[in-house]
C-alpha cells in the first residue's frame, strides 16, 4: 500500500507550471482491487486537504482500513502529497506523475500505471467501527494501528 501511496501522490497534473490544487480540487477517485476485495479511494478537497483510504473485506467478511491524511499540490503533471497522519508508520509523502483524461492515471516509479475512476460524491473517512491499521503490500497482512502523526 505504501508504494501505491507514493505513486498516487503524483497522479494529477494538468495545470500550468506553478503550484496549484487544480484540476483535482473537489474530486474523489476510486480503484477497485477485486483480487484483494479492496477499494482504494483518493479525495482531493477544495482546501488542499488529501485523504487516502484503503477499505478491504477479509476472508471472514470483516472490514479493515488503512488511512492517510495530509495536503496536496500540483505542479504541471506532478502531484505531490505531504502526509501528516497515517495508520501505517511506513507510509511517506512523495510525488508522482499523472494525467487526467476522464480517468486519473498515476504513473508509478516502478513503471506501472494506476487507473482510477471519478466518484460523484467524496466517500469521506472510513466508519469509526472499521478497524484501522497497516496492510502489507506483499502478504496483505494487517497490523492494527490508530491514525497518528508522522
């Protein structure tokens, strides 16, 4: 999940050469990961706030969530996310390249591309009763952890 966060940090960038929050301001995006039964949600608020949530259903049908919060800005085709809170101590701020053409395309440092579809309504934070923590990128193991400053 940490690798995807860094990739997502640079997903959108259709503005000019100066820093901005447009064209992502006021938008929300989702990527469905059917093989892992997860929704990967990104919300870019009008005030420059960033919310990322991974909400997953486990084999026993319980739900878990990984959450990152911070701010974002765009410079050209580069999206930068500065995280200040996370449920995963290994998540970090970063920048990624992106394009916006009906879908949000985030280009990863590993050479991959994430495709996200726009949501009509921002999803907000996961419900309080959903346990939060950190999902391992490889094993998908979940380590419970409250949201905290990073």
